[in-house]
């Protein structure tokens, strides 16, 4: 990006929109997470005291609404900054905001500075994508276009588009909102130098033909033969072009020199990045497998490498879930969910691992939703259900208007939410079903089924509470568990399984939809949760034989544990942090908070 282009971006309406959103989500998260004990309230007006670098006083002010959904806070006006006798102006700098309220935060100084850097990166990259997408409607676009072009990111996490590691040029080249396509490079890796696992439905001896397009599989075979090598001694391993330049070439050239890795050139199929950036869908043949690739990129505060044990667990977990779903009764009005199985995973194991190489060269192959669609059925990312389009109306507005808000919502809960809860109640299996891990299948805009994905580290279960044997899994190394305290699959706590489901499915996902329905369809949040609760209770009343399981995984409990996604970024030690939040399903009938 040239200097004049950068200045044009900074001066654009998109930059102001991104600035407002970062500050809004930051403040909403800090308020919900009780991180601002010095906040002063007068009715719905919030005032925060701060201190400038020179010691002088500063204050911030805005209007805030406490909503019925988990007591979520909603900032409803721009955040204003007032410094002494100077004219009050709209705040636009999240790093300055954090620095000036830091004396009242329980913050580690270094971690707070790192968090501020994430917020600034989010601000400029969100502005870049908004600027490029300005005025372009997504309503009516096909699934693959929506999956790539939805620009919203995480609706609660304030670092929703940090993409640390990307320059703005990288963002333009590889971000899903902006990239016209991405061409992965194909490596061949010696089998003894990698960790891998395949679905029982695949022939791992013919890995290339099972995992690659016909042309790429043929190239894999022919190129190895040309080099005098046996194709059966190698496995295919695609790599993202950014990862190739930033990590593989600098760190893995010795493996290339020894022949443990062989560079075979670019894949011939065209790929399009999905919302998660590192997952690429095959745009040449839409029913072909998608690629989930390692990237040393940090987004929403999480590194996007693929830990080797999760790569090995991807296919076994998917096969196990497939068996669970196939053996489950799906009584009306439930519809059997579609599982986009992770059918294979390959991870390169360097002989002498160095810093930054853990999980840095790996791929997981995932089924495409197009291979599961029925005649007359279409797909939309669940994030699209929450999207407000360029004309100021929800993307789903024609569907809601056609079928009616209450009927449409009821069908959504029955067909997309209830199946996830049925797996929890029936099998003691919790899925991390936030919107990016769910795809809504619909007929003429009316929800029909749900497709679920991302299982390699997005499942949690208790062996003692399962309806059958657990999957045989590879355990994480001790160091991984220390650095990633929230990355585990097994627990003995039933409430933890319930909360794992609730956090993604209800707090991040449904609470956002409740806010959208309140703003655009005049549906009070109390009515929204009443409809949701009615669907769940009706199901439970139809199946009294499962009463003990409904009580064990109690979705009507007074309070549920919600993960603190913002506070954990700057508080001193690394550990799992949660707070109890009031469950809106338990409060139905109470008047909404004001």
C-alpha cells in the first residue's frame, strides 16, 4: 500500500466505522467481565475516569444499555473523550484508551501493551476490508461467496480481526474479504517424518488420490517417479503461500535439503479462503475437500498453527462423532445434523524443532458442505444470519419477512440449536458451536438442518457420562496444556460441558441474534428467549425418559460460566478465566433490565 493510499484509508468513513467498533466491543467486553470497577453510572450514562501520560485527568463517556441476554452490555452511542477544558471529541484510539484507564485495571503491563497492539491491528485491518467492500451487498450471494466475503468477524471479542503477522499487503492478498483466490503449494513429506491419521473410510495407502484433485494427485505421483522415488513413501502436504514464505523457507530448508520435504510446485486447483483465513475451499470443484492449513498468524488472540496431536485426532474424532450421530434417534422436529468430517490430517515433525515450528507445517482435510446438500436446499454461514448488509438491513431480512419473525426463529432453534443440545443431553458430548462452526441449511429461507464443523479441538466430553466408549485419542504434550489451559477435550464436570456448549451456542451466538431481532423486528429480548425456551421445554416434555440427563446438563440453570475473552489478554497469569452470568432461559418472565 502506497503512502497516499494509506492516508486515503485513514481518512475514509471505513476507518471511523472500524474505530467505533473496536472501542465498542472492547468497552462492552470489559464491562461484562467486571474489569472496570471504577465505572460511574447515572441512569444509562457511563463515565470512566482516566489519567493521561502527563498525570492530568481525562474521562470517557457514552450511553450503555444492559440487556436481558446474560446481562450483556451494549454501547449505543460513540465513546467520547474529554481532557480538561479541551473540547470533547469522539475517541478513536483503543491503545490510548487502554493506557489511560490502565491504573484501574488489574493488568500486567507487558500483556496490556500486547493487547493494545492487537486492537490497533484489528482497527486498521477491519478498516481496510470495510473500505474495499463498501456498498457491496452480500444478500443473495451463494454459499462460497458468503463464506469468503462476510467481513464481521467475532461479534464479542475486541481483537476480532488482528491477524498479527499480516502486513496490509498480506491482508489484501490473503484475507477472505479481499482475496480473489489463494494457490497453496504442494509438498511431499516422507511418512516417517510426519504424524498423520486418516478416516477409516479412506485408503491411506492411496493418500494422494484420496485427498487431492485428480490432476494434482497425478502430478504428485509423476513428480516423485521422475525423481526416482516411490510415491507410497510420501504423503501430500499443502502449505499456504504466506506460510511458505514466512516460516517454511526460513525454518525448514534443512528438511528440504535432506529430502524429508520435497517442493512439488503449486496446486492446480483454485482455492478461496473461508472466514477463518487458513481454511481454503476448492473453488474449482466445490464438492472436493477443503484444506485447513497451519499459519503462524494470531487472530482473535489465538495462534493459527495446528498442534500435531490435534491433527492426529481430527479424523478419529470425526469418525467417532459420525457413529454417534448415525446411532442417535432424531425425533421430530429435530433434523439429523450434517457433520463436515475431518477425514485426514498430516503434520511434519522436524528432527530438531526450533522456536516457532510447533504445529507450523500441517494440513487437515475437511468435507465440503456441497457434498451434503439435498435438492432444493441451500447453505448460508451462520455468521451470515447475524450480518447486517450494506443497505442497513439484515442479510436474512427477506426470509424473516416472508416467514414471520417468530416462526422463523422457532424453526432455527428446532433445526440448528436443538440438535447440538440433543448430542449433549443424549451422549454427554459438547460441541463448540459458535457461528463460524455452524452452517445453516435452508429451503426458501426457512431453516431445515444444520451443518457442524471444526472438531479436532472443538469437542469436549466426559468418558464417565458418555453413552458409549470414548474415541481413542492422542494426548497433548504437557507444554501445550500449560500454554493453552482451555485447550482440552476431556472433563469430569457436567456443568463444564454445559457451559462449553452455552458459551458458544447461546452467549456468543444467540445473544447476538436476540439483539438483532430487537433492533430490526421489534421483538423484545424476553420474547426471543421465551420462544427459545419453549422449543427446549417442548422437546424435554416429549422425552420424559431423559429427565435425568436434562437435569444433569441443565440448560435452565440460574447462572452459567462464560469465558472472559478480553480480560485474559492483559491479566497477569495465563489460566482459564470465567465469570458466572445470569442465564436468560432461567429468567424468562422477568421484565428486562434497564
